[in-house]
C-alpha cells in the first residue's frame, strides 16, 4: 500500500521595505521550507502569516501596522518580524493578538515562533529546498547581501540603532552563495548592504581562499571575483552595485566596469549637494570633489549610469541651499534620480535641528527636483534612440489590442503601431529592478524571462525605452 504523505503546514508572507528586508524574507522562507513548510499565496490557505516590517520612516511604520492589521483580520495567526520589531510595545498596543514579534535578522527566533504557531509535519520523502533557496524575486535575478548594519551616524537615519554596526560577511561565503545562485539560473546579481563601499572594514579586509587564490574582504576584490562567474550557458551574469558611498577606492571599480566584469552602474546615495546641508546630515565623504570624479568616471567608462537619491526640505535647508542643489544636479547630469521630502523619524538626531521647512515649501522643492531630473533623464534616453543595447527580459505578456481606458496593460508605447500581439518588458544595464526605468519591446514572441537580447531602440520618454529585439 502506497504511503500517503502528510500535508505540510503552510506559511503566508507579507514582505515590506527595502531589498535588504527582502533578502531577510527569502532567508526566513528558505529555513521554513527546509523545515517542511509549504508557502501559501494568500491568507486563506495559510496556517500562519509572517509580516516582515519596515521601521525607517513614520509612513513606513504606518504601512507596516496596516499590513499587520490586514493579516490579523484575514487570517488571525500572525508573527511579526523586521525593523519595526524593535518597537514591539507599539505593535502590541494596537494588536495584542500578535503571536510573536522579533527584530531584523533574527531568523532562528522567527522560525521558532512559526513552529510554535503551526508545528511542522515530518516528511522524510520530499526534498524541500531548491539549490538556491527560496526566492521572492524572479528566478533570473537575485539580491546578494554582503553585510549588515552601518557605522555611519547620519542625523536623519536610525538604521544603526535598528540593525547595528557594520558586520561584513566572509568573501568566500558570499562568492559561494553567488556561485550557487548563478548555477540555479540567476542572470543578475544585485549587490546590497547599508554601505557597500565599507564592506570588510570591520574585519580588516581579511582575505580568504577562493578557487585557489586569496580574495580580500574588499568591495573591489569582491566585484572582480563576481564578474568572473559564468552561467550554465556560459554567459557572464550582470553584477550591479547598490548603496555605494563615494569613497576614494570606488575609483578602482570603474575600470572593472570598462572591462565588462561589473555593470557600468553605480547607486550612490548623495542625499544633497549643499556643503552646509551635508554637514547637518553628518554625511560621510561630503568634501569629495564629486563632479570632478563623475567626469573622470565617464572618461574611463562612457556608458556608466549613476543613480542617486536626494532629500529636500531638510531642517535648515535655505533657498540658497536648494538652488545650489539644482545647479549641482544640472551639472552632474545623473542618469536616475529619486527625491524624498524630509520626514522626521522617531529617534533621529535631525528631529532636534532648528528651522524645519514648512510642508508646502518641501512639496514645491520636491516637484522642482523631479521636473529637472525628468528632463535630464528624457534627454539622456532620447540619445539612445537608434542604438542597439543589451536587455535582460523580466516578463513577456500577451498584449490586447490598443484600446482606451484602464485596461490598456503596461505595454504602453508612445505610438499605436508599437502595440503588437506579444510584448516583452526588460531592463538595460542602466536599470535596476523596481527603482529605475524599463525597456518595452514589441514583436517579442519566443522571448522568455531571463533571456539576454539585443534591442534596437526606436522611442523613448522620460523614464523608459521602446524598441524591438534584433
């Protein structure tokens, strides 16, 4: 008589916040999957629901509380983890029925809480964990976390109080994880941490042996080794660097981009340009001659794309400071820019600074920054029309005929003749998932997510490119 396998308990997951939190969610789910749990795509099918929270801004905290409330209303059995877990009293005050609350990176505690709420069922017949672990991102790209925490004490940030000081992983452990991810189908590795440039400082850049050679715990060494990996098809996976502070040694990474080992892309959180505001923010490297370095980087690697984020309306930001920022942005000609209105965060030193900027002025400054950077982006993208670029396909859709109304689907090219039966959406080397632009392709039958293709660019707008695979 055939053995009937028992049904494993099912876990639902709501993951909020930044890519670092997403990596935490993937690790938690991988541990649970290894312990015999299945995953539920909805509340109804879950025996317990995990909510991985964000606690950086007050608005993010409110979003986290709303997610917890929804999970309780829809399911009832809820475990909370993540950055807002540091404020367990706030969570329990509103939701006393929450089963357990843990902080960020407390993987074992989270798994223990889930096991208590929905005990696992032993099942020795099933191999539960795929080679690369359980992922929340598409199979063809993966976030690669190289460190936790941060040594900086920026006046607007509470991350060190939540996640602690810098704690770097061993380079051989990172490379081993990356190798497994690439072998399992990852075509793009997105390197993340709170401060990628500082990687290895806490462990004195101690070298480890990897493939018969020593590799330092240093951003440059790590980037070079990641660029040597190969997919099963023999392709070089894309390696994208995020959260890079512009320390002097970043200059050493640019030649690796020119060689093709690392994507010509830097995500640098400049936050502002005015020296006075940067000093109030307690930002590192605020005396760097950034504009001169940008010019030098572009001379070495002309295709480099630089993205950044800026805070407007920081306490004490004057009209002169803001106009300085606008002039700096005009000269810097950054490829991708995000802007944020300053928002007080409980526990941040910036809250005590004088001369807070009125909300209506913040809004005006925000709009002016976005208008300026949208124009710059549109001009840069227009220069790519007529060129052939590399694209990594993220999704392929059946596209309905062009019609009016909200059901036109996402493949919304500037002209009706670009709407064909099958469209694909991908990204160029200048585009990180979720935060940058996209490349929309027509006549995409036969393409699939994870494909590398050459695309002829035919149109552009302020954020995206449109074309056809060639």
